[in-house]
């Protein structure tokens, strides 16, 4: 099926539409809806999105290869992934290393997997660095708590054995 304004690529194989970089595209990630610019997806350096969103070198327009993705009922791009985590993926595509990542270790591990799925190695590296930092912070906190517990036990034992004497 050829959509309005669509054409086949040079091989005559794909249903393709051309879009301006500043046109809005809607994404349905696991049932959660996001909106962004076609340019954001095309410049994302994601091996996932390159399969269906590319910049045409000749015209500078964004080409959308419809046969390479699932379209939801509203015409948006459907991605069968966690919708909440996709928000971080999209934020990284927009902001790069300035993206605010969660502090929760389990969420960071899930997000590292999402970055791997979307083929965003730079994001994955940033997440793993933060994950390492958070795990070290957790170990330090546990070590401090253990030291406090041991000190408290020693004080309690000294008070008990000395019979609260001065």
C-alpha cells in the first residue's frame, strides 16, 4: 500500500514517506505515548531506529520506512518495550550525556538492557558508569552502618560489663 506522499525506494522494495526534520512523530512504547521530532529519531545513533528512520543525503528529508516497524491504531510507531524506561531512552536522544538517570540500581540495570536493545552503546556506557557509582555508594553506606552497629555494640558491652561505673 502506498500512502499519500509515499514512494518506493530505489530498489522498489519499501513503502517510504518523506518528512521534514521538524515534523512530529508519535511513538507508542509499551502503551505509553511519546511525541518527538523525526530529527530526534534520525540523529539518535540508535541501531534500532536506523532500520526505519533515515536522513536522505540528497534532499535532507527524513525517510520513514513503514514496512520496518509496527504501526499502532493511531498511526504512531509501536515499540514493544517498557514505556516508562523508554522515556529515559528518548531523553538521551534529545539531551545526550546531560540526561538525568534514576538512582535506583534495579532501574539502572533495566535501563542498561533497554540501551542495549536500542543499540545505543554510548548511553549504555553512561548507565554502567552510574550503576558502578551507585553500587559503590551503597557498599560505602553499608560499611558505615556496620561500623556504627559494631561501635554501638562495643559501647553497650562496655556499659554492661563495667556496670555503668565511672
